[in-house]
């Protein structure tokens, strides 16, 4: 299998090519030496790219994505040797960050503070801010967790305190969503976006054409693109939704849909 040809087909830019090239090298090492390996934390779009590569290489069963908890957005890709049943248990560590009552550092404040310490984004997984804004759990790698326990004492101007916590003790934010029921003429992307975000279909089409919509974390620029039950749709500036159900056509030929729009 020609590496250049495969990467040309699967990637759109140099960054994606570099990411998949590294994953390919990691996969080859895992298979030839029968040893585990894993990447840094990947975005959902990068995870999809890696899945496509591993399926092409016939190694889908040798891979697992793990972000520290079920449903994590940013995950490491673990390449598994023949003797392993899953990712290494100690590949991810968690910290709980607290601050004084009345202070409210945001996700951006915490991430910016970490970047200020010279930590790259690939070393940090999800940042889970408590609903009341009093604390946050940070997913990272063990060596970085040890460093942060010793050195991280401020997020911007806010003094903070860190402690190590187990992955089973994470404070997972409750994901709230609004359930929207509607009917559409077809499962075109512009029709579903129109229903999900309560806008005219023409405005939805303009939003898509402007490159502000993704389906399953991949850019979608054509309004007539078909979508299916289970697809995740994000619209920049508007939020995220899941096409959770598609019913049988009505007598007038329209399709009932149910959309879960996160709030």
C-alpha cells in the first residue's frame, strides 16, 4: 500500500497529513513489535481521520479511543498489541482545580493559563467546569499532572489550588438539551439545520455555504448533503445538535425528525 497515495486521499492539508503520518508510524510499530502506543489528545475531527486511516490499513480492531471517561470529546488513540484488551489504565490522569468563592475562571481562562506554562493542547484533554463555576476537572497525562500539582497556582489573576483525583471521581457536567420535533421534506442538511436552529431554509443554506457547519466534525459546505439518524451537526456561533430520530414518511411525504439541541 503506497503511503503517499493513501495520505493524499485521506487528508486535506499538511497538518492532517502530519497527524496521519505519525499515526501510521505508530501503527506499524505496534504491529511489528507487538507493543502498545498512543497519541496525544485528538479532536473529534482528528479522531475521525484516524478511524478512516486505520480502516484503510485493516487495523480498526487494534485501536481504541479513550479520553478518561465515556463520552469524552478529546481522546487519545491507543494502538493495542495482540495481548492487550484495552488502553493502559495509567495513560490519563485527572486534576481538580478549585478557586476562591466569587471567582469564575472560564474554560478559556484555564486553557490559556495552561498554554502560558508552555503546555501544548495535545497534552490536555477535556476541561470540565462545574455547573456552579466553583471548580474544574482537567484531563491530562501523568507527567504533566505531576508538574501542574507543583507549578500551577494561578489562572490569569485568579489564585487556584490543584489536587489529584481518580478518573472515577470526575465531576461530569450534565449535558442539557432541548428536544425539537419537526417535519422536513427530505434529510438534506439545510432542511435539518433549518429545523434544529429555528431559521429559514435559505438562511441555513447560506450558513452552510459560508463554511460554518460541520457534520460529524467534518466541514460541510453543500446544503443538499444528506444526513442520517445519529449524525452530529455543529453550527459555529449557534451550537451543536444530534439528529436523534427519523420517523416514517407522513401521508404528505414529509419526514418526522427529532433533534436534540444542546443548550
